[in-house]
């Protein structure tokens, strides 16, 4: 079971959305909702992951929000430092811009852009060494689930990165379980299925690190305002990595509210 001292996370992954004017409007609407009825920052961490060219602008717009809202990078380079690497943004450059959080291992990065284990380990190691907090994504395909391999696949994805995470760095790791078959499809694992996988992930983390009981494990897979309360009630689900619903201020607010009130 999840440690009751874990503060839930609700992070909106905007992916390659939206256009500039809509992003500005989305942030303003979300800030207004928080102004009307704040969500206690001690009960739930909130973050948004905009496209890379909007990171610092969104960060600036969020500074006057009623509570802290973290800005999260959607990806990071496998190359550290600075240099002649056209198109890349390193962990050190993110840190220099006061971006403290980053997604690593999202299934779209793995499937569409070739992020294999070696690349993911390099990205994760660079991010942690630069002092960033990493939201590391894991998840199985529908075929793997139907073959009974879901737990094996997900636990292996966590074991893949263990060699490059130093003992004291696990406190800067958040796990996000996203069943690939439920991302952007409208499908979602049942709360019972999601809870079962989260419990297995918790068991695995405890075997890998003494910090395993304290690592937040988020669920991502068509999380919506309509299913957030039920998911938040599960003892080992410590928050949500939200896709499409995070592009609607009201929906994203309701999801964050659900997790803040349940833990």
C-alpha cells in the first residue's frame, strides 16, 4: 500500500498542443478556477507539461497563480551539457531556465521516436545528475496485456533504469503507469486493474530501493474528471498524468481536486 505521507501529483501532459493563444487562455482559465477555490498545495502537487518552445513563457504566466503550479518539460536530450547538438535541449539547459521537472520514457517517445533502453537511461541519468525530478513513464501494450505479460513488462521497464539511479536520487523519481492501450483512446483500465498494477509497481520499487515506499506512482490512461474520484480512491494510485483532459481547464481542475480531497 502507498505511504500515506506521499503527496499526490496531477500533471497535465499537453503533448503537441495547443496553439499559442489557446495555451494562454487555458492557463488563465485554470488560474481563475484556483482563485475561486484553491486546491491546498500540501494536498496535491500540480504541474503542466507544455511544448518546449512555450516552457518558459508558461512558467512566467503561472508565477502569479494562487498556488504553485510546476512547469514540466516533455522530454530531455540524451546529451549532457552544451555543445554542437542541433535541436537538442539538455538537462542542464532546462535547469538553467528553472525548469525542475521532466517526463522521460513516455510510450510515444519509445514507439514513435526510437527511445530505447540505452537512450532512456542516458536521459534519466542526465536529468537526475542535473538536479531535475523525473516523471518516468512505464506501460504495456494491449497485446502484452492479453498475453499475460503486463506486470513483467512494466517491472522490467523500471528495472531497466535502476543501474543509473543513485540511492539518494530515487527521491527525485516519480513513476507514471500508462497502459499504452488506454492513452488517447478513451479506454481506461478499471480502477481495480490500475490499483493492482500500482501495487505490483510498489512491490518492485521496494525491492529495488529503500525509498520504494515513498515514491509517488501516478496513473495515466484517459484520466478524466468523470473517473478521477474513483481512481483517486485507490490506495496505491498517487496521482495522475493527464493527457487530453488537461487541455480543458475545468476538467483538469476537477481531477486535481479529486486527488487533493482523497488522500
